[in-house]
């Protein structure tokens, strides 16, 4: 991996052994070769681990699982569903904001950046942490899925009273390892227009349910309001 990649110390300690495993060495070699071939890879190298870098392991409260980064220029910055300030929110993110408005009354924000959620303990974890420009899913089955499985298992096994939000079939499959007796597991359809328009997303009330669960267990709830 690039030497400028940052990783918060508690995650580095927990995941350090993964970096020496054959699958991860192959993944790093693949990314290096793709860059050498002139491929543009998102997000930038110093943001690949942004989701982990923003929240120490013991401060995670909520886990939202995405699939892979946005593949348009300037969109991906290491947090699933999030885009940097100044970038138009994609349709799935707009539907997330609409559900928050319906659920909690917070108006749809002008910015699509979810960094403030991350700083409160919301782990916005894509299953695959990189993508080639313009090619959704292009880095599937290169090793990232194994790496993020470890993250999810560590959280499930070594923390208590987390909220896992599993949106769509991919996230539900990815979250199958979560211990539902130790944690709250919320499932519904994906917020993309294809799914949301069929009644599988709107009305899920995941955000209020998450906060009720956190408060019940003496944990400070998340302020989902981005305005």
C-alpha cells in the first residue's frame, strides 16, 4: 500500500497482521500495478481508510455497510454513501436524507458529506475500499472483502450494543456474521431509486430506532442532522 495511507492506531493494532497475509499482499500488488498502468483509482490513496481513520475501534456506535466507492471523479472520499462538500449528493444519498426527514424531521441538507456522522461514531464502511474510475465493481474479489469481513467480525465479537444498518441484499449478506444477540441489526432494502421506489426503503425508521437503542444502553445517540 502507499506509504501515505493513514490508519488510526487502534485499528492498525487490530488489523496489522492482515497486511502481511497473502491475500492482502496480492491486493496491494494489484493496486500498485493498476496505478503503474495509468488507471485512475478512487478514492485517493490517503483516503482509502478514511472510515477507520475517523473513529477509534472503541468509539464505534453504528455501522453502515456499503458496497464499493463511487466511481465518478471527485465523489469518493473513503466513507460509504458520502461525498465531499460541494459535490452533488447521488440519488441513494438523497433518499437517505429523505428518510431522515420523514423519520426525525431534519431537513434535507445542502451537503452530502457525512463526516460529522463518522466523528460521532458512525462507521461508514464499504465492503470494497477502492474502485477504478468509471467502472463500478471493478475491484471486487481482489481481497478487500476478506479485509472488511475481519473488521465486521472484530466489531461483532469484541464490542457490545452496536447498531448495524444493513441496506439491500449485499449488505445483509455481508452482515450475516454479526451476533444479533449482542447488537441491534436493522435490515431493509437499499436506498437506491430502484429499490426505494418499490417500498423497500422509505419508512424504515432506522435512524430513530438506532438512537432509541443507543439511549437504552446508556450510549449517547447520534445527531443525524447535517444542517
